[in-house]
């Protein structure tokens, strides 16, 4: 999974808008949108902020695996 998709799926998992996600990690909506749209590469500082605010959990890892397999049904 590309990092841009990882960010989008993280937002989806936690049910956050770009604005809500940005406030939690300390980055602008525009920057996060540019990452998701592959206009820019995420900085190491951004990646660190994301992992600090949204640490990987077993539930999140299962969610990502379901997405990868195409098994996620949205519920």
C-alpha cells in the first residue's frame, strides 16, 4: 500500500475529515490533501506525527488487511 493510501485509510478508520486529521497531527489540510493525491511526498516529520497520534494497533492492521484483500464491507 502506498503511503498516500495509508493516510486516507487511517482517516477512514478513525472517521476523520482532512481538517480533523490535520489538527491532530499538526499539519494543514492542503498538505495532507497533497500527500493523499500524490502531489508531494510526506516528510519524515509528518510520518512521525502520524505514528505518534495514530499508533498501529491490531484492529487497524486487521482493517488494512481487509482492505488489501477486498474483504472490507464498510461495517
